C-alpha cells in the first residue's frame, strides 16, 4: 500500500550517527526513552494521526450529560481526563474499549524498535527504559525493567482506592457492561453502558492502570534510577556510557531526575 511504501521510505532515510554505532559496538550501556513513534510503527494510531482519537471520536454517541458532551467536543482529550472520569466513567470505557480489547487479543505486535531493546538486554547493555506508551508492547517483547511513565492499559485498578482488579475479569466486565460506539467492533454488547464497580471500595472507578490527563505520574517513575543523557529533542546521543533514543516529552523529565 501507499502507506507501507511511505513507512519503508522513511526507514531507509534514517541514519544513525557514527558515535552511536561505535557506542553500541563497544558494549556501552544503553538507555531508551520511547514514545508514540514506537506504537505508531506497530499500527497503533496516536491521538492526532489517522484513525486516532481526534478523528474518530463522536461525542454524540457517548453516555454523558449535555455539558460533558460539549466539553468533549471542544477538547477530545477530556474523555481521558481525571476531571471527567471522577464524575462519569462511562465515556472513558466506551472510547477505550476497542483499544483495550485489541491489545488483550494481541492485535498489535512488538516492532523492530522493541526487539532492538530486547537485543540490548540480551547482550547485557540495557541500563533502563522509560516509556510513555501504555500498550505494553515492550514488555511483550521481553524487555525489562520498563518504567511505564503513563502506566499500562493491560493492568486494571481502582482510581479511588488503588486496589488492583484482575485484568481478565475486567475484560469480561468491559464486554458485558460497556456498549459499542464504533462500527468496527464485533461481538455482543449491551445497548446501554453500566458501571464497573471496584471489588474493594465498590465505587465505579475501575479502569486500566494508565495516567489520566490531569493526574500525577506514577510512583514508579519518581522512584526509578535516572538516566544521564544530555537532553536534545529527538535525540540519538551519547553521554558518557549512556545512550538515549529520544522522545522529547519524557527525555527532559528523565534527565531532570538526576
């Protein structure tokens, strides 16, 4: 397809600085800062790309009040924000349902980017991975440890009491309690959405263990040992013995942790 040809052309255009190649050959420790590019190359759209949230969200299909619908129409990221979720959890589940079920079913696979980190790990060169992605593809590739800066869509917990929720059970509840709002979804689902209560505090605040807009980053990020790169946006840089492949959104945070 035209899209596949453009992706291949983009890959051929990438060049790796000679000092980066030398660092890898010398067996130096590697640190990775990864973002949406790794997910997009696996076929997962980001919010702004074709098939992403901004393009596909139809606020009039969501279970919400007129005021909430107006907020979502003005800013689609409202649907994945704490300011909305604390009052109404159903729009989040309705929008995220196909993504959660797709990941659960293995619809998207790790890419060369993920397996390159695994090769570094197998050669004893992997120092640390900071990922702002929530798809867990790095973990599926066998990479560890990974600091999941924005959490993971493949774990479930209560936003209120933080009690964990068995993910297999969460998927069952998602299928049985949350209506389909996208034509591409298959299988049976209810005509109307209903809440998924926490097994511990019984509030309807259960969701994947991801960071909502307006929420703090997880303790795992603040407690992780820092990388020591000299931060540059979109960096492929070497600083002492640490190599950082860049996502500028998290590179500055990882650097500031020093």
